[in-house]
C-alpha cells in the first residue's frame, strides 16, 4: 500500500488522514506477515521471506505515519524522509539497522544482570 484512495502520496496527509493511513498500513502489514507465516509452514521459504520483507516495509511506513498523526511531524522536519516511502533499498537498510539494534538490546538485557551479579560478587569478596 503506497497511498490511500484519492491521495497523491503519504507526504501530503494531514494528522487525521495519517491515522487512517496508519490503520490501512498496519492491516496490510499484518496480512503480509500472516501470509509469510503460512507460506513458511508450507516450506515455501523464498515466498515467505519476500512477504515478510514487504510486511516490514509496511510496518516502517505505518510507524512514521502514526507518529506524524500524533504530532511528531517527521515528514516536514526530516530531510529526505519521503525517500522511505518510495525507495525499497533505503527501507531495507533501515530495517537492517533496526534489527541490529533490536538484537543488541536483547543481548544487553541478558548481559547486564550477569555483569551486575559479577560486580556485586567482586565487591563483596
């Protein structure tokens, strides 16, 4: 989904239209994710991966549109943000960065308690 019916593009939406678009984007992202899950269960991993990537793209667009609908105004303030709505390669790169951060955060969540435990042990001995 690249635009709502009758709309030229996501860059022109007001706050209320952003919330409409957000819902459409999220619905589409969920459908694509569910398709990917179903395809993976059928051992169709290539098509599942493709659907999952498209789902992630829709989630990223929905996130920006949602924030703008709530008043953050990324579309007006961040130079080049319109490229996220038209450039697949840019969305792939952003998805990679977000995924890497998510992995690092998960690792730190596991690591910090261990470090804390070891520091307490070292301080008490």
